[in-house]
C-alpha cells in the first residue's frame, strides 16, 4: 500500500517500464536477432533434420529433457550449430550471420491498422496453425526482392514478423494495478485513484508487421532506396494474402 503522495512515483515507474518495452524489447535489432534465432531452430529441425536440435526443443516432460535443456543456452547453441562447417546448412547460415553480426535487414514495416479489415487476420499470422500461410507469404515476398550475385533469395530466410505493444494500462495490470492507495481510511486500487491511468484507453494496442530479409546496403541512402523500392511490392504481397477459415473463425 502507498500513500497518496506516492501515486506520481508509481505512475513514473509504470511509464518507465512501458518505454523500456517500446525502446528496448521492441527495438529493431532485438526483434531481428530474436526472430533469426527462432527461425534457425525451426530450419534446423524441419529442413536440416538435426535430431539433436529437435530433441532439445521437443518437450516430452521427462527428467532427461530437463537435464539436457538446462545444459544449453543461446551462446552454446550458436557455437554448436553455427560453426564451420555447420551441421545443418540453413540453420548454420542464420547462426553464422548472428555470430558475424550480419543481421537480416528490416525491409518493410507498417502499422497493422493500415491494412484495414485484413489487420485482424494479420495479428493471427504468428499462430502455429497459420504456419503454412506465413510460409506462402514469405515465398511471395522473396519473389519481389532483388536478386543477389548468387541468385534469387531463399524464401526460408525471409521472416514476416507480426507483434503488438499493449496499452500501458494493460501491461501494468499484473503488477502495479493491484497496489492499494491509502485514502481517507478507505484504501482504493491505484488504477482507480490515478487520474493518469483512468484517462488511458486500455483497448488501445499498437500492432506492426515487419519483414526481415538477407539484403545488403552500405549507406543510409542505399537503405532508403531499397526500402522505398520494396514498399509497394511487399505491401501488395501482404494485401493479397487469403485468410484461412480458421483465422476467420469458420469451421
């Protein structure tokens, strides 16, 4: 419980956590590196057929699984499967990029609400049952990317990432909203007493769709040109996406 004089201090703390999320956890480099690691794991299992990777990430509830899982971390994973030569070529390529700081580039970013009614389906794209649709979309996007010296871009190295940033009111609910404020012998929840948090629309959520790809640029001018040239083609690929019956809630 806090005194009324502490309300502004708690408000500042909650806002600091919110901006930590938007500025650090949702920072471009953090998002790209996380998605590259996740994609490397998926490719290692599904395409490279690495049995030890599958065993590491296929939970079976056994004591052996726990013992094996706890013996690994991101650094060991990158060293083991991103060496030269790597055990699996696709998994190894992404891990090698992480080791060498040759990250995929963000070639497209757009707020979800710019896609109108399609936006609600885009938010469901990361769900497991929509994996094939996401693969189809990534393959379509690979087709509009410029070819490199080695040929067309491998669609398995294209990552469509959809994420949201929840309202600060919602994000604080698990921790700070339950704090009681001592007020005239009648304690009340912080969320009700704070004028700032009462004024926030908890239904407001920011959603974004981004595309990461293995392209290169060396100057700010080149980066702007690549993104400008790809804006319309990638947006067209996304707008052409056909939501599945499951995404529409149909049976």
